[in-house]
């Protein structure tokens, strides 16, 4: 009987695998692109080493290994801190008293000339048919341990139940002029972050990405339309 408390305590301990699972963060955020189909948005997502064009706050995105867009390639992404505020204005007579050497002084914050946050990310999977890519953070100064992210595009109406009433299916098809950008993640808890804080950061980021991709896709479509009109005019002139 004396051994029973010890046995009960051992039974209450979680399995190692279960304990690891409890330490994982998972989640997803999404944003709608109301006037851009997934096929038109996908080239901008698939351009793995062009993230700085679409993700607000990212100033640098460079390929450091492999071939852009090919599984195994690695990108370096970084954001620069904002420039320091200008010094307060001083009267002309005070500036004269200060001497001539003040203009050569450097900002006290040396980080202003460097980067604030950086990460190296490796492309793990690219599925053009499903318009989905998977990447992992392989190094950073942001507190990441294990982190796997997923970006995918889903056309409006793509997840409609085909067994739904015909009127509902037709209404969904009529409203399917756009798509949704879904950004999911699975990671270890990050140092200095909370899960809610990470979700809030990604939510703002995915909204900004959706806006920029819509603008880029619209510009591409406008260029294609202008080219078609030019070809038609040239053909008409030849006739």
C-alpha cells in the first residue's frame, strides 16, 4: 500500500510527446482580395524572394541559397529601424556658439544604420496546383525556435458545399470575383512574445500583403490590357 501514492504520481505525469504538443503554438490569419482571383495573386506569393514588395515592414528580401522559388532555397528578410528624429532647431546665435564640429557627430544609436529584425527562411514546399507554399525559419534574432509557416490562396466559393441548394451555389459563384490569402503557422513558443501577440502581428501583416498584392495584380492586368489594345490597333492599321 505504501507504494500506491508514488504509482499514482507516475501515472499522472504527461507522456513526453503530449508535453511537446502542449508547448506548440498554432493558428492562422486571413485577408480577402475582393477583386483578384487566386490565379492572378499566386505569382506574387510564389516569388519567394520578393517578400519585401508585398509585406509591410520588410525592407530587405534577398536570396542567400538555392534558386528562387525552388524547394530548398533560402531567403534573408530584414526590417530597418526608422531614422532618428531630427535635432531640435536652435537659434542662429546658439548654433554659432556651438562651433563647427557638431555637423560631423553621428547618431548615438548605431542600430539606426543597421537592421532591427532579421530572419533566414527556407522554402520547404511549393504547390502551384493548390497555390500553397510552406517555409521554415532557420535563423533569426526575433526569438524563433522551430517555426513553420504556410501561405495559401483560396478562391471565393471554392469551399462551398456542392450539395448545398442551387441558389446558394449560384450566389457564391456570382460573388467569387476574389480570393482569400491564408497565413498559417505552427511553432514553439517565442521568447518575448505571446501567442495572441503573434496572431495580432500576422493579422496586420496579412492585411497589408493583401492590399499590396491586389494593387500589383491590378497593375499587371492593366498593362496586359494596354498591350492587347496596342496589338489590336496595329492589326487594324495593317488592314
